[in-house]
């Protein structure tokens, strides 16, 4: 490839790189599919949430025109990025590549280290065959991509960068108009500084196009970096604000998965989910019980019109 992105926008770029972007909703991360090209085998980068696995499989099969899938690459192992791994592994003879620091946790299936028990999210056990390291070069489609470490949102996360077209598969390291939850900060560890360092690295890479883990691909990278840094500044100045944001977002993720839940069932889930209790300890008033905090969290989403209460059940709002 030349060192200039092809003219004609993202569609022309994707065609030149031999990739297809399957843009998903906020329950499943985007899937990036590369068809086999010469000696290069077919690949999907990230596989969505486990509840969507049959749909992911159908979409990937359609993108590959029925050809077999050979490789899975995960930018990180949050449940919305690798939940389709197991289903695809039962259909295809695939080799699965995961970030190196996560490999052992997958092989022994430690649901605490992998965050599935901690977050109360569902992920079927899958196999992992290969570790991905910073600086590795992967042949995907019509080009070679460099593996780039991207800690912050997840300490083990990585990105993929194609230097000639300057295209970045960012995972959750950079979105167009939001900043992903910085999970290490919720667990008592550092995350803000790592996130800032990853944003600086993206700026240094100077991508022309970013394919995020959620949302559409975008060219306005400087604006996205500026917006992410502004949100990061606000979170660093007031960590409780980040914790409140995370609690609301993770609760909405659970509701998107289930669509409707009895209010008592939802409250029990909150009180039994370790990460929510950690967040509760970080931000609730000293005189407030865990139950009161959970009630206030749910009520805040109802008050904001994101959840609707009906007959002691809660469901997602259908308002635009």
C-alpha cells in the first residue's frame, strides 16, 4: 500500500485494506472482519457479547461469504469484546489470539481476573492459543498491522495500527464522543495516568482513521482526543464522578442485556455483584447503607428517563 489513505472515505479505505466493519450496538463491540488474502488467513477482531453470539456468527459468515474463519483476535477480554469466541470456536477451527497478560487467566478460566464474576456479566468459557505482545506484526487482509499496548480502560488492552494508511483499530482506547470506563480506578488501582499515556500514544501515531470498539469509524481524531482528555481531566479532578458514571453505565449494560427485570431482582443483583459493592464503598455517604445506595442508583436512572418503572418491574425507556 502507499503511505497515503485512499481517496473516497472509509469505504475505499476498508476495501483497500481488505476489511469489513460490522458496527454493532452497545451490548456487543464492533467486529472487524478480514477475508483471506493470498497467504493471509481470515480473521475477526473482537466477537461481541455472548448473548449475541449466534448473530455474530451469522454476520461473520456473511462477511466471509461462507468461507471458514481461521483466527480470532481480541483487543481485550471484556465480555462485550470476546463473548462470541466460544460460539465461533465450536463452528470453525480457529486460532484465538489474546493480549499476553490475559492468556493464563483464560487458560485456567479465572473469572475474577477476567472480570466476569466481578462485573456480573456473562461470558462462555473459550480457549486461547496465542499471546499478543506490544510490537508484534500481524498480517491481516491486504496489510501488516502492528500490535500496540493500550492500558487504561483495561490494563491488558491493545490496539492494532496499520502504518501506511495510518488506520487504528482502537478497541476501547478511543471513541469518537465518549470516554470508556477506566476499570482499574474502580478496583483501587491506577488507571487515569495509563489512560492519559495511551491517548498521548495515539496522538503520536497520528492515525488518519480510527475504528473504535463502539460506534462509527471517524477521521476527526484530534477532536476525539481533545474531548477524551477533557473528560479525563474532569474524572481526575473528581474521581467520584467517574465512579458514578461507571455505576450508571454498567447498570444500563445489564438492563440492555435483559431488557426487563423485576425491581427486587435488579436490586439483589446489584448487592451481589462485587464491582458494584466496590463502587458503593468508594462513593456512598458514610451513613448510607448499601441497599440505600443501590436504590438511589436505580432511581437516578428512572428520574433521568433511561429506565421506566411499571408494576414493580423496570425496563428500558423507548423514548428517543
